[in-house]
C-alpha cells in the first residue's frame, strides 16, 4: 500500500532511527533520514518533489521538529506530517495542530500503530493517485479507440482499392497457368510453373492481408453453432499450410499435421462462431511461425497444439520453442498497437483474437512463457 511513497524521517536518536528505518525500508519506496531539524529541512528542500510524508521528532538539536515543520509549511501546506512525541512534549501539541500536523504518535513507538497512522495520513494521496491512474487509463482507452476508428476507415478504403487489381492479377495468372499447359518444352514449362507458384503465393499473402484489414474495419455478427474445435484447428492450419510447411512441423494432440489430416479425427464440441475462432488460430499460428523461423535448423523447431476438456470447458493450448515472449511485452501482449512485431501487421492481431475469444460465451485467452517458448492457452465454455 505504501510502496509508491517516499518518507522523510527526522530523528536524533540514532538507535531508534535505525530500528524504524529497517522496518519501513521494506514498506515504503524509499526512506530519507535526517538527524535533526536543520538537516531535515535541507533534505526536504533537496527532495521536495519526491517526498510524500514527513515523520519527525520534536526535541532535536540545531532546529527542533516544530520549527522545521513551520519552515516546511511555508513551502508546502499540504504534505502530511506525523509527529512522534514523548509525554513531556504535551505543551507543544497545540502549536503542532496550528501547523497542520496530521497525526501524533507517542514514544516509545509502537511500530504497528505508527504504520496504521501513516496509512491513514496518506489515504487522501492514495485516493488521488487511484483517480489519476483511472483518468490516465480512460484517456489511453480513448486514444486506442480513436486509433481503431482511424485504422478502420483507412482499412476500408485500402481494401476497396486493392481488391479490384488483385482480382485482375489473380485471373490473369490463372489464364497464364492454362496457357503454359500447351508448351512443348518441358524444362521451360516447369520453370514457368515454379515461378507461377511463387506469384500465387504472393497473391494469397496479399489476399490474407486484405482480409485481415476487412476484419479491422467491419464488425461481423454471425451465429454461433455447436462445432468441433479440432476441425477448426485443422482448417486454420490448412489455411496457413503454404507458410507452415516451410517453417516447422506442427502437431495436434501428438499427431503430425499435414494437408490431408482428417478434420474429424478427434471431437471436442463447443458453441462457437466458427469463422472467428478459425481466425484466432490463424493469428496464433502465424505469430508462432514468425518467431520459429528465427531458429536456423528446421528440425530444431517445435510447435504443438493440445486440446482437452472437462465437464465445463474445452482447453486449447498452443506451445512453441521459439524463445518465449519478451518480458517487456508479455503484460501488454493483448493490447493494440503495443506489440513488438516488425515484419508485418499493425499490432492488433492478438487484440482482435482476445475480443473474439471473449465473445465466445466469455471464453478466455492467456499468454505466458514455459520452458523455452511461448504458450497461448484458450478456455472455451462448453455451452
């Protein structure tokens, strides 16, 4: 509760100062010590923008605690001040009240009671910080919403402009494919076919980008249905197959995936929006591939998905060995525009994935590191 605050502690009794310091150094963010009022005033002036509360004795050499507080009050009338006082100091209490002292603690000190008094004295500041944090979060959310809105409008315009020439290019490539069937020179024919495969791969990549941009700009509303989760993963892997087969071996519940994998080999039914769930799997698969290809040897790359269920939930766990999620990113992994991807995309893929999963009867998605890789765990209610 006090870890965000720094205290100035002014006490001329060195042994008492050591005891209090050793207790509060683990509770406060920082403790600044002073041995008398003169030093306390100096340290306050040097650190006034960092000090949140003052704890001071009264009877001290050079400058007593009340005189120190009086000079500090000329600089800041709001900072909380707690006075530690012996019974013989009772004559000074009225003067301390006039100085706006927050609380008094009698000596010998009861550390637990002192802690309670410090918490009480800092409560207005704690509430203020909580309010400022909430306002900051609200402002950040407004900025994110504005970015989404702007990105959506931009995406809608771009996809409209790209679709027409993309369709034209795709149709012409298909026509070329038909024409080269009539070539007699098999070597030239094979070379052209290989080149066309690469062109088609590029066209498909562009089409996937366009479809993703459509998802950003258009709010889809589709009906949920009772459907096999295993089948959706096979479909997603099939969609990513051109990229997946060159990047890593992929295993679903221990069985190596290939393009001929039976969609109904296993059954895990849940009430889901099928197309949107498949989109989540594609996002996770593509993200994993982008990291796995950084491992030089193909056979060293590992990528698994395991599906299981109990009486209430289906669990889908994707796991790779690509080194894990960066510690600076992992807490914000599902926040838009805060990702670390620099190869493609706009940092919104996992944010979209989280929203889709949340929309599946309040499903959840979490990300964490395990062993030498990243793990994405999705929990979907059965009904």
